[in-house]
C-alpha cells in the first residue's frame, strides 16, 4: 500500500501529503513561489511541521532548477545578488537549529504572522521600493534576514518575496531570481535537517514522488501565468501570502 511504502501511518495521511504536492506545484508554476507556502499547511493536517518542511527536499531542487533557467540570466542574478546569497547561506546552518527544536504551533504562528505582515505592508499606498543604490547594502542584510527566517519556519519566502517585489523585477525575472535563491539555499537547509535525522530515507522517497507531481504541475502553472498581467500578478501574490498566513495562525491558535 502507498502509506506503507513511504512509512505513513495510514492511507489518509499519504493522500493528504499527495494533495499538498499537487497544490504546491500549481502555485509554484503560476506564481514562482508558494510551493512550501501552499504545500506545508496542507501536509501539517496529517504530519508534523518539521517533516512537512523536509518533504520538499527534492522538489525544492527540481522545481526551482526548472524555473531558475528562465531567460538564461543565471550569471546575471548570481552577480547581482551574490552578497545576499553569501550571508543567507552562512546564517542558515545556525538559525535552523530553532526549527529542529521548537514547538510546531510556534512555527505556524511565527511563519503565518510574518507572511501576513509582509503582505499587508506591501499593499499600503507607500509600497516599498528599493533603488539601485539601496540595493548594494540591502542585499547582504536581506540575506541574513532570509537565513534567520529559515531557522524559524524552514522557509526563506516572505523576506525574499517582498524584497524582490520592492526591486520591481518583471514577473519572469522575479520567478527566475527567486527560484535561484531557493535552489542554492535548499542545500544549506536540507543538509542541516539531514544531520538532525529529520530528513530520512522514507521522507526523501516520498519527496521524490512529489517532485514528479510538482514538475508536471509547474508546467501547467506556467501556462496560467502567461495569461496574467503584471499588476494583477503582484496582487495575487500578496493575497496568496495573506491567506496562507491567516490559515496557519488560525490553526495554531
């Protein structure tokens, strides 16, 4: 049976995890984000938060690899955001110790609350905008914040999403640059989880199945994204963040 092969307690648990992968893949393809944002809340209905984070080890590499190649600007992004990457990768192994030890409800509240706050701030009339001069010193600062957030929630999302939106990247550049950050950051995050024995062989096996599902759904989501204009695209991202954040806080409380 499906649940026995991957070490789940019952078939219902396995189906909930699969549902999380389907929803995560569609969100990833459409918005360039939302894979863990959407998938983790679904999966935590049946499995622990830390295990839900670990479930995305393979998809985080495969799906982000798919999207970071968009436009052929990898070298440009690496040069532009090199100090963001350096500080992020340095901070992750230290801060992720919090994720390993902390109570699940605290993870949900912190992650959900941050998602809502960041999205609401971006919706204000005085929306954040980062100039090229500000970007030079903000890149390493944002990298530290993103790495620290990974320790609280296992995710880099809110910091990087709002920062890249403030840089006013086009939707395709936004998706490709964000995917590159996720791809490289995943090595530090999941390496630490493997050392902590949260990333088990059974989790990796289930994650590999999820990677196939997500890969198919990413292509479907890209078809949807091509038919959304820039302004509506930005609004949908923020609504997505708020909805996820509220759901996670509500469940924890």
